């Protein structure tokens, strides 16, 4: 075992705690994440992460681009460290070089001398670094189905090298991408910086900084959400991609002896990477196709950190099962064998060996709400069943074939109808009332017949006249609302109700209900017929009351969640529209109208309408946007002021003008931050812009500022 591998084992025993500068954004896969950060083809960053225990710190890094990786391999890296004092600011002179010689990849001769021939990650990296050709075969979906081949050979070499470094400590060191600092003090705090050993005109590299606290170590936590789904002869395992620690990949282990011993199922780690523009994370999974149904298997899942450490195992017990249902039976036409009973029969072309029997279910609806008629399966050699329909006259039946594993196949539903010659009973309990506006509300007792379809309501202005039907179709409820005219000399109005069953057989009409028309006639209600909404107002249109003696109309408004209406305006009888300009966007308003007649009688509130002024997406820009050049650090510091929004998350997009004066997007800044440092400004006149963006899709106008850098 090499010295570094021993140090790695010691780190596992003693523990680590990593803290990273907030100006850096790191991921578990340095190669993939870094490629997304810089669009300049000749500029690269060196991304770095660390883990530390009581007596050492392990550093891992990688250039952000394949081209930068090639150049850095030739030049090499320098690592410097400064011990931080909480009482004193750090100085440039505090940084001391840690590596005696420039860190570069091993030569091919040294690689062959030190590497283990069985180390597949080292073999991958060596081939990527020194091989004449590097065209990897397509990766299987069980291993690294998302780490796809890049567009050219250089990208392949770069991606596969950094993937190998994530999974093997020796390989990371051999690639010149790992360093162990053993000269640290317990509870100390250190700042590290890594840079290219010398400048080159071929590429521009940024020096990267990292702060590390030496503290207690915790083993990498087990992956979250480890679960399974049973297949037929297979088991599919799933887990969540989001954990307390990001992993470079995962290994699945299986035990066939109840957890006594485990064997690894995948030689290469499983990697699941969600594309940048995806709305949801891809689901990590592994399918074991070598299982016997109903046998219990024990599985473990371990994550691999970018420091080539295995996490604690997540565990699950799983099994596969028979999922193939038998063929569905075919139901024959039901037969009525007596006044109450229906006989069902069915056929089945092929009787499988594992058929357990049949289950009969019934419903009033052909597509839903089926209830079991047979709680226990009918024997598999029986193909008929007699059902007592009780008070039902029609029902839909299905028959399901059930195998010994519980798989079911349902037949198509069939309708069974029982002969019915008895009309429903006469409705009872007919009562009603008339409102001052002529609205009649009737109610009566519901009949007890199971095949009852509904009712017909009839009306007359004289009890001796012929009653006229008020319901065009059979009315299904026992509460009916009618409208009568109050402008008549006829004092009373009369109603009767008849019941109708599913066979459209009618009962005799109920007893006559006599209702007296009210003496006081308030005006009719207004009716809203249209609502138009903009970002600044609400335009209402309505049909005014049809009553002859209307004096005025009062428009009321309230917020949706409020209970009390507030009078908004008063109108003459001919007014039929109003524009409300006193509104706020994204607020829900309700409107109603009360009509008042010459006698002072008020109509009921018009049926309310709701309006919600929409958001145009315009947001206020930042204020006091300034740019200051810091001569010492050669940075441009941008600052601004902004009042945070209460109901939206926001961020700022920084733009920087190019040589032709076109503003291009440069960086995004969190909404709670009001400054930004441009560490690479160009000389001459430099212009910056800033735009406010919100989570609801809002956007402000761009505010710009300029300065001249000598």
C-alpha cells in the first residue's frame, strides 16, 4: 500500500470536516461540473475540494476544461498554504509552498512501476493520458449510462481521467490531481490556494482558494431513499440523488444468505447525472435480472465520494414475483331466472395451471365503483354464478380470473336487467315557499325505490286547471327551484310532483301544494355578463334589474378572503358597466350589485364575480448602481441598493459590455447580496449592467454604470 493510501485509511478512521470559500461552487464530479462554468474557450478555472481530519488534509482538484487539463498536465501545479488567525487579516506573504517539486502526472514508466495491474481505474486513466488512441466503447445502462462519450477524443480522455480520479486515490495522485498535507494542527484553520506552476500564452488559469477547518470527521452517510420494486424474475432498486454528501457513483451489493455475505453487482460505479435543462432529477436505479420469484434477497448500496471513499451502506430486503395475469374470461348474456335472481355464465379458452378461480363484481356504473359479489374465489372449474339483485333492476357485472399469485384479469362489463312492472310510489311531503322576488323553492321526500330515476314537477295557476310540466327532463333531486311572475292578479300558484323509475314508469301525482304569492315585490337582481381584467383596472359589465320600478344600483366590492362588502359606487338604472381603477395586481376581488326600487326594497346580491388584475412582469430596477476599481487587487467592485420583495424570490444578473458595446450576461448573484467583484476586468472604459429577475418571471429594466481602468 502506498503512503497516500495509508493516509486515506487514516482519514477514514479519524474523520474530516470540510469548509469551502463561498465564492466557489464544487460538485462530486469535478470534471462534469467544471465544464459548465466558463464559456471562454481559452480560460479555465481550477476547481478544488478538500477533506480533513485531526492530523491531515486531502486536496482534490481539476481544471474546468479539457484543453486546460492538457496544458496543466505539461506545466504542473503549485499548492500553497497559510494558517489563518481570527485576530489578524491574511497577507499574501503568509502563503507557503507545500510541494517541493511541481505536481504533475506520473510518467508512463513510473505509472507502470507503481500501479496495481488489477486497478481498472488506474488503467483507464493511464490509457487516457498516454494511449495513442482513446475511443471507449459505449457504456452499459447498468453502469454509467449518463456519462456519455464527448464529441471528440480529447473530451473523452479528460472526462474518463477525472472519473477514474474520483473513484481511486492512487489514480488521482498519479494524475497529479491529489495532495495530502500532513503538517496541520488540531483545531487549526488553513487557507489553501492552487495555481499553475508558470504562466502560458496558451491558456489563462485562475488561482483557486479554499479554507479548511481541522475538526471531527463523520463517515460518509448512507445514500437516502433506498427502495425496490418487484418485477417478474427481476428486482429494480432505486435511490435518491440528493444526500448530505454528493457521491461520484454507487455500488450495489447482494446477499443470497440472509445478509451474511455480500458480493458486488457492478464492476464500475453507477453514475446518474441530470441534464442541465431538466426540470426534475433523473432517478438513480439498478435492475437485478437474476432472481427467483418470491425468494428474499438482501441488498446494500454504498456511495463513492470524490476522495474514493465508500459510504455507510443503505440496506433493503427485496423479492421478485409473478406478474403475468391469466387470460380474461368472456361473459355470456345474463339470464333472469326468477323475480330477484340473475344467472351469469362465462367461458375461458385456456385454463392455466396456476388458475385459482373467479371473482364476480357488480356496479351501477359500467366504468367505476365495482363491489365484490363473491368474497372468496369461485372454484376454477365453475363457470356460472347466480346473484340475488335484491331491489336493483339493473346492474353491470364483470368476472375476473385470479391466479395463485393474486394476478387478476377482468372481463368486459355486461349489463343485466331485471323485468320491472311496478311503478314507483306517490311522492310525499311536498312543501315550498316563494321569495319576494318570485323564486319558488320546492322540496319533498325521496322515494325508497332502488330503481328510482327522478321526478317531474308540474304547475298550474288554478287547482282545477291542467297542470303543466316545469321539468323538461326527469329531475334527479328532491329540491326544485322555479321562477314565477309576481305581476299578476292570480293570488296563488299550485304544484304537484310525480316519481319516475329507470323504466320511465310514472307514479300518480302527489297531493296539490298551494302557495300564496307575496304581496311585497322587491326588484330583480342584476346579472354580471362579462369581466375584463388588466394590470391596472377591472372593467365590469352587467345586465341591470328587469324590474319596472328600479331607482338605483349599488356596486359592492370585497377581497375574496373578507366577509364584509364595501360600497364602491352608486349608479342610475340605465348604467350597465363600471371601471374599477383602485386595484392591485395579483389580488382577488369579488363584486356584487344590489338593486333598490322606488319603495326602498332591495334586491338580493347579484351573483358575485371575481377578478384578479394580472402581473405584467415589470419590476423596479436597482438603485445606486456603482462600480469602483480597486487598484491593489485589480478588481472592480459593483454595489447597488434594492428593497427585497415580500412574496418573490429574486436574483441579480450582472452584464458586462464587450468590445463592440454589446452587453452580455456575466454572472448571477443571490437576491440577498448587494455587491459583486469582477476579478478579471479589462483595461480602458468598462461598462456594466444589472437586471433584477424574480421567481415569478418578473424582470426589471437594465441599469448601467461605467468606469475607466488605466
